[in-house]
C-alpha cells in the first residue's frame, strides 16, 4: 500500500535525502524544485536551463532519452509541463526532468543537440500541444496534416475540432 508520507517534496529536502544520486549531484545548481515519490525522481528546471540540465545529466551517466511529453494544466498557470524521461543503464536509475511553461509563451530550447533522438518527440509535442522548440532542426507537424488548424491535445481545443 502506498504511503503518501513517504514522498519527499522540495529541492532542498530531496537533495538532502539523496546526496549520492548522480542526477541530484549534476542538477543541484539548476533545479528549481524536486520530488522523490514511489522511488521516482523528478527535478524541475527553469526553461532557460533545459539544455544545460540535459547536458549535466548526460555527463552524469544518464545516456538514454526515453521520451519527451507534455501535459496541459489549463486553466492553471503555468499551463504546460514538458517532461523528459531519461535513463542510466549503468547506474540503473531514471530521472524525470520537468519544465513548466506559461500558456501565452509556450516555448523552450530544443535538446536535439544533446540527444538527437529528441527530434521526433519534440515535433510531436509541437504538433499536438503547440509548444515551440527553439533551435529544432525541422519543427514541422508529424501527426496531423500540415494544414490542420490548432493543436488537438490542448484542453481548450474543441471536442469536435474547429468547423
């Protein structure tokens, strides 16, 4: 049975509880928030630090980008959360990097320079949520037709589409 009191919230508390964790060591200067819950580590970074954070965890031994995804928290602000799931096979650890973005300025830097495999994931987030990735080599739609109006996974997108 899950015990909610076992969760550790806040960057200071998480970093104090996990001082030997490679991701904690690598991101201590970049983290704005952190959470360790159900044996899963999530570290939130400011959007201007996502490339530096990706490089830092890569150098710390996290060498496999599993996924990039998004959540629309509409009508809350910041509206979007972009999440990067990263794995270290040698350390047998995972880390989740999160970035929160305001709805009116949903843009951040691409990490394709760190992990080329982010290419299609970032295109999918762009296509379905409308988040722009600066410096992406080919930020075009990947799932919807090129002439499609809007971004269908936004919570304010009409259920039956625009007519």
